C-alpha cells in the first residue's frame, strides 16, 4: 500500500486495524511531535471540548483529541466510504491522508451527515494536482508518483 511505503521510507511507523489487503484503517502515525499543536478556533467552536491530552505522546492516533477524530483519506474531492485497501486508484486521481480533529472529517470538508456532522469548512478544491505527473503504472520501473517527503494537513508536525 502506498501510504505504508511512504511512511516507512520517511522514518515513520504506523498502527492499523484490518490488513494491508482487507479493511485497512490507519489508526496512528509515530513519531509525531504534538507539543506545539494548536486547534483552530473554528473547530473548537463546533466541537465544544477537545482533549489536548498528553502532548509528549509521540503517536497521532484516532481519538487523540475527540471521540470523532482520526486518520482519513480523500480521493480528489471525495472521502470514499470504504477502507483504503478497497480503493482502486485510477490514473490522475490524488489521494490525500489527513487527520481530522472533530466530526469524522467535518473539519476537512467531509460531509458525514449520516454520522451527524456536516462539513464546517470549505478547505478548497482537492481535485487533480497541476501536472504533468507520471500516470500510475505508466512506467515499468515506477508504479506510483511519491513526494520526496510526506505532506501533513491540516498542520505540519
């Protein structure tokens, strides 16, 4: 899976539920320095209370700040309702991994009204990146385009 390869190549470890091939859920990433994490006011306004917890903990995991927080992925402008191992990437699609503090992604512009949280912010177009980028599988030597280092959103840790 691309996300686990990318994390490993950049010195990170992870915790997951499911498996790489079935129902994969990224439950935590480590080491992550959270000592300077600041939750934006618009999230605090909606969440009511946020547990800042132990900032010395070096893992950014589900439930760290709220019972509706955790890792999510989006493909272009959508948050697929399936585990990442079930999503088959197509040429030109952009997958982003992001940490949601509150609302099962409501703070990331995910519309999860089925879970009680509609989007609380418009974070912009997460569609295709300006290119040109190599197509997935277009080369026999490179299967995927990867940045040289992870890009963490909404904050850099």
